[in-house]
C-alpha cells in the first residue's frame, strides 16, 4: 500500500463536489479526481475520461457516479466502470479514507483496498 496524501479537512470538500489532486501533489503518474458523493462517501478516480482527454474533476456528481463534462459518460465511483456511453473503458480508482477529520488519498491503491 502506498503512503497516504493528506488532503486536509474532509469538511472542506462539500457533498456533491469534486477536487483535482495533481500528479505533482500526489506523486502518482496522473491527476486524480476526489469526489464527495451525495451519500456522504468519498471516492477517487483517475481524472482523465477514458473516451476523450477531458478532466473528470470538471464533471458532475450524481448519486454514485461522476459524469464527464464533455460527452456525459457516467463513471461508477466504486469501480471506475462507465455506466453510460460513449466511454467504454474504465478509469482507475484510488482508496480514500477519513481519519480524525482528515481526508487521506492512497494514490495507486484501488478502491476498495485489496
């Protein structure tokens, strides 16, 4: 398991919102979209849509999906699998935990942790 990246207080990311964590900040090889789902859970996916090179962190959270802002492919927050076309390939997921109020990202460790 990778060392966690402390993203600060979980309370700073409102429900239904997404934040981009750059590769430079995480030490991972790509930017990561961290999502605070409408049900209160936290999730993380690679930030680039598998259909077009578009940032998913600019997309829309709806229940347990993150919708690409360009062509509306909706990716499952737990699996990274696209639930609607045109995207056909999944994006990678990353583990996110909340400990003592801090949001911790484990870049490269899939959700759920293996």
